[in-house]
């Protein structure tokens, strides 16, 4: 069930005032206006925790204990963001996110996924594919969680202000020059906020990947070592249980390998040490292992990209394009290529999938938005088009003047 604030708790509702409205023709939000945030979790105790973290910010917090309650709340109000638990009875969080993204009124609302345990890489990719802009594990770090929500609130305020400014421009008033100046400032502020959101997400992924690699993998390796000692003791006693111990060692080896692959997907630890070439080859190998899809990477030996920011943006663009090829294109083979020509560098991701149709929303999804933003940050050009032999070709092109390289 939902737990919205009553009219007594929010006088603006009693007066018939819409505290948030993203429709054209409505006034924009000021820094003092209340902003709605939707909290969705089937456990009321978890909702209490989320409220205790966000309440000091003064936002209007709307609680929903089921997917149905969340959908009803989305019909009644507009929201700056949605905090959504993945593990819920009935319709889970990923299914609910997909449904939210199909509705015009709510398709652009940012979604932060919460989970009580670390998902496999394919589940994380599935979450981002469903429209999530972030993925946090419980227990939450209150400061990180609050900072991310605050960024989305500011983005919501800025978007509303931009809408109001556009309406003022349509009236061609005597204040046209002043409005234009304000609009440019707001666009710059939004770009800065987008960069902040991206950096926070990147740091969080790196932290989770590092913890997974240094924590879980090491713990599993220790268990594997103890199991081997147990095998030796059982073998000395000629115990029939030695066969079970060997099977456990095999399972532990598989679990360690999977955990390492997932850690590399979240935080390519060799990106700084060995460069983009090694990271992309490992990404291709991970796709082969996790999804059973042929993914081939070719990279010229003549060039090494030393600029870490350029490398991480190229890597994330490749990762997102491959995810789209698997999820939307149903690809069975993917070719990942880094080429040097025409005075620039070109990252190409070609798949043999069904390609994009006019009815698909992948071109306008959050993943495509982030890919475009990363390309703009590099000063690069992103192009998505049908491949010559079918499927989809994604190309990110960067001129040499915008990149730091080292010739071997």
C-alpha cells in the first residue's frame, strides 16, 4: 500500500497547488518549492530508513509498498526521482521499471535501484537496460545515497526552470535578451550536474568492483584452500567423501572466475595499468563467458591511449553498446574494433542482431543518452546506424587533437 502525505501535512495540497509539474505551460520550480520523491519497497522498515535519510532535505516523500501503489502514485504526481527496491513480491523492481519507462508521463524519471545483495553482471546490465541510472546495494551509505538524490532533485528543478524559460521565449517579450542569458547559464549548470551524476555512478561502480575483487574473491580463494586441505585428509583416510570435496573445489573455482569477471565489468582494474587495449579484450572475453555470445576484439598495436578519462569513456561506450546489442538486437556475434584513420581514432561495435526499428525506444533510452553524453565530454562524435550486412553499427570517432597517445 502507499503512504502519501495528507493535506494536513502538506498545505499546498489542500490549496489545490501542484508542487511539481513537468508539463509545458506550467511555471518552473524555485529552490524553495517542494519536490516529490517516490520510495518503493515492500518492507515498511526499509521505507522508514529511506525516509530518515531524506527527510532533513525537506522533500515530499511518497511511500509505496507494492508495484500497484507506485503506479497509482505516478498517475497522481510528478516525481524528481524514484528509489526502487528490486526484490519485491509479484512484480519485481526491474519489471516495474520497464512498465514505468513505457508511459509517456513517467518515462524520463530517473530510477535508483536498491538491492540487498550483489547481483550477477548480467542482472546489473539488465537493471541498467530497464532504465536505471544507478544501482546501490544495502546497507546504504547515507551520505552517498542522499547526495545522489539531491543531484536528481537539482536536475529536476533545472529542467522545470528551462521549461519556464522556453515559454517566456515563445511570448517574445521585452526581456528576451535576459531570458536567453539565463537559459545559457542553466544549460551549463545542467551539464555540470550531469557530469557530477556520471562521476558519482562511476566511483560507486569502481568501489563495488574493487570490493568484489579484493573481498569476495579473496574469501572464496581462502575457502578453496581449506577445502583442498580437507581433500588431503579425506584421501589419507580413503574416505568416499573425497569425491564430494573435489566437486566443491570445482564449484569454488567457477564462482571465483565469475566473481572476477563481474568485478572487471564494474571496475576494469587494468585500465590504468595496462591501457584500453587490455580492458577491451577482457570485456570481450567476459561477454563470451557470461552470455555465451561470440565477441571478438581487434585493437591496433601501434597506439596506446594513456589518457585515463578518454580510456574510461571509450570503455563504457563499448560496454553500453554491447549491452544494447545483446538486449535489444538479440545478437549472436559482436565485433569490437579500435581503428586509426583520417587523423582520428574510431571505436566500432558491430553486431549481427535484428537492428533497431522505428518503434523501439533504445535510441532514446537512458543508455543512449549516457553514451552521447560521454562522447560529447570527449569532444567525439557518436553515430548509430544499420550495419552494411545487417545488425547495428555504433561508432565513436575522436580526432587526434583531442587525445593523448603514445606510439609503441
